[in-house]
C-alpha cells in the first residue's frame, strides 16, 4: 500500500527494485536513500538521527559494519552482525559487538551472510548456498564449524534463518530468477530442518523471495516478508508480509495477487507493503515500543523506512495494517527484537546498528 503521509520526492522507486533474478535485498544499482528526503507526518526526533513515534528513544549500538545484513544475540547478551555486500566477492564477515559499540571481526571471507541465529552455544549462519554451524567461541575465535545443510549451486539467495518453537530451524530461499518456473524444490521456498541438518522439509513453496522470518511467541505463527516479481511494470504488486504455514503454495511466478485463474485458491498475505520496497527484516513485538497488542516491525530496504504492521487474528486469518514507524535510515535490512522491550535495526548503507525502545 502507499502512504499518503510519506514524502518520497527525491526517491525514484522505479530505479530501486530488487536485483532481477535474485530476490535479494539490494536494488538494480546499490544507491542509498537520502534519509533527509523522507518525512512522515506525526513522527518526531527520537535520537540517533531517527524520527519515530513520540515516547521512543533511539541510540547507536554500533558503527563501522559495512553492508550489515543480519543480527543475532547470544546467551551472554552479545550482539552479532553479519554483512552482505551488493556484489558477492567473498569479503563478507561476521562481527561481535564489543564494549563501546566497537565491532570486532570474528569470521571473514564469507559470502552474503543474510541470516544469523544462536541456538544454545552454536551460531547458525545462513549464507550463499548453505547453512553452517560454528561452536566453541572463546571470546575471540570459534573452535570448530560444520556444514549443516548444503544447497545446490544456483539454488537462489539464502536469506534469514530463525528458530521455531518446535526446535526446528527455518530458512527462506529466493528464486534464482525473476519470473521463471524453478526446478529445484528448495528454491522460492521456506524450508525447515533439525539443528543437526537432518529432516530437511519444504514448509511452503511458490514464494519469489522469502527474506525476513520471525515467529510470534503467543501463537507460534511464522511471519515472512516476501519480495515480489519486478518485471510487471505498473502491475507490480506491493511486497507482502504473510503468515506461512506448512503445505502452502503461494503461486510464483504466475500468481502475484492479481484477480486471475492463476491465483485461484492462492494464499492471501496479512499485509501489503510498498511496491519495489525490497522488504527485508521483520521482528515481532507485543505491548512494546509504545503500542499495545502484537505488531510486526518491517524494514523496507529500497524506501529507507521501517514500518509497523499492527496484527489482528492469528494463523491464516491474520490481518495487518501498515504505517510508517521509523525514518532516518538509508537502507534498513535486519530487524531484531532484543528481548528487553527494544528492537535492533541495521542500516546496510551506513554500517550502523541502532536500538529503538521506549524512552525514560
């Protein structure tokens, strides 16, 4: 949906579409939004160069994280960040945020680290064509690592990873194309597997780019951001926020929300977001950030805004109303609830991680 209160006079959305054929977080050219060009009525200065609802406060958690694309928190409360450059040159890395907001590189030479999650003392990393597990962190390095799941070459971009309430890991994989019929069942799908990598299952298929994943703690529902096809001109739909359930087929590439035979019986998203938005990270918060009820906090890479989607209902009956929540970031990608009433948001363009929570 479009927001009448959102002024994007200096942003040409037609040039900020996701890379055709990847479903990735980046646009056709890696230009960043000018945060000063975006204003939203009703939002006020909350610190750290951001505007948001009155009563919130933003603070800088870390700087110097080029192309930050994923976030996680370990059992000791340390924040971890993964990077994903626009062009994969094998220079991506994983950092731990040390005292004084200083990122310390722990792992380098990686490829497109779009997902991080800690399970006990193991860090799971979703990156190019694989999920790996890293153990034995001693404060400086990991003692060992292993490949948990190896996907086929060219499977598509491996996106965010999350731990489900059933103890299974869930990951989204984009289609390797903009509008083709995929032949690899792992492409254009949400998959799940046990932490040891066994029992790999397709949870839902026919999703061009399932990018951000988060579970609701109250219902167990899996919320997923979905990037749409980008070859449809004026018919390009908005990106979606949807509840994904086992056995679903979302109809990619033929169905994209239009009234057509191709969409007969297709699933309906909880909320329609902006077109060409490259919707990325999502976090679920309840009775937090100055609001009551359950909301999804969703980053839109290409627009430079973070949305709040107020959720009603549960399961396939979930519906949502999206409104601008934060502006002042150039290209927000990862969003993570920190377990203490706040959310962490990484700005891919500036390498900054901020925390937003209720003010004193």
